[in-house]
């Protein structure tokens, strides 16, 4: 399955890029994808995405992650990513990582 990841705001600054395509096997979870991204981009990425470095590592409250336009939550982190896409079996999961809006 192809996973297209879009980075926005400060997350794009941390990664140095705005998008990336990863390949993952069937049954891959969002947590596995985020762990791969943290291994690739370093601890600053992990601190922007996860609230804690100690398992079970809940998501940051100020970062929003959407999978196929659905807001990811701590409860959906360990569920298999949905397979969507052309009927030829090429699945694409769009994950948007963006900082939540803040006001003053």
C-alpha cells in the first residue's frame, strides 16, 4: 500500500519537505508509520507528534493528523490503515500532519 504523507506548518520545517510517499504492507498502522517517520526525521519530529516518549505514546494535543480526511485519535493509532484507491489493488492513504490552530 502506498501512503502519501503531507506535512504542513512547523512539521514541514522539521522534515524539510512537504510530502513523502512510503510503502507499507497490509495491516500497517498509523503508529507504525509515525514511528518510521520519527526514525527518519529524528526526535524533534517525535516530540511534535507524540505527547510522551514512554509507551503508549499518546498523540500531541496541538498537532492534528488526518487519515483519509478522518481525524486520528489515540484510539485509532493502532488500527490497520484503511486500504483505499483504484481497484487494481494500489491503495493510497493520505495522512496530513498539521499543527492545530491557536489563538490568543
